C-alpha cells in the first residue's frame, strides 16, 4: 500500500476548516497528522472567533487528531509570522511538507499563506478553493454539520443573528451583499457536530459580548457569543 503524504490542517474550529478537513478525510489521499490552532494567550481564545481553547481541545479529541496550539501574545503580524515559522520548521523536521487551509476565494490571503510556507520550503493545500460559496453553504448544512455563529461584524450582519446556528434560515436572513460563507470576515463560527466528529461538542451560551476593533482607521463593532 502506498504511504499517504503527512499534512497539517490549519484549524480555527469554524465551519470552513471543518468542511475542508471533511473533504480531505473523504478523499483519503493524505494522512492528517495534526490540527494547528492559534490561541490569543491573554484570554485563551481563538482571536476573531472568540472560542475558548477548551472547546477547541474538545473538538480535536472528538475528531481524533492531535492538536498543536500556537500561542499569540501581542496580536502583531510580526509575532505571528515568527511563531508560525518556528512551528512550521518543527513540522518540517518531522517530514511534513504541506499545510491545508479552509480558504475559499481571498487571493491575497492565499498568496500570503503560500509565501510564508515557501520561506521554509513547504506548500499549501486548499481543498475548498474556488468553490461556489452559496453551493458550499447548502452542502455543508445538507451533510448535517452543526455550527454556532460565534461572532459577527455588527455593521454588516443583523444583530439578532449572533448566537444562532448556521442554517438555511440563517442564510435567508443575511443581507444580499454578504457572502454566505462569511469569507470576507462578516461572521465567524464554531462547529460542534458533523460527520468528522465522533460525538457532539457540548457548550454553554453565556450571553453576548461587544468589542470594537480598528481597521483601516475605522472602528468596527463586533458581537461575540460568549460560549464555554
């Protein structure tokens, strides 16, 4: 039997990384050695998702793939790039040459990932790349993935959609100009059940948290579903 290429799956805990992993596992062409997640160390959460590290750990246990956590302390690009390079070199020392991502159509993000990997002579894999996001959203729901909307850009998404499940009714409530997969950062999600999970991830809703971020000299209000 031909030996499968070992890879790492970049893991946010959301629907896109979950569905990308699902596609990889279904095809059976790769051996997914690790899930790699980034945690903001001061609050022990995935940055723009607001999902606590404890729930990411539960996801990895339910999937059955070891989790590697990269802790970020300053939230700067320089720190992220340096720590990512160190982490990639450790993977490379184990004979891993490829990292998979759940990106769908953002060319600048794809280029950034490919360039960072090229610096250490590694390559990127994008299982969902170029997919029609409307069809992808429908298929994700049809295949019985269950996902909680854990953060939204309050300037783009109706505020009552924070803390609900990603479903056909959620998609129907989105404004027409919003990508159904939230690929432009309009919303983020936490996947708690589906074909890749041996058991659902239990979590508690503790209300809504408001946070303001400055981007391109403009303030953006984000709403987070405080889950634990």
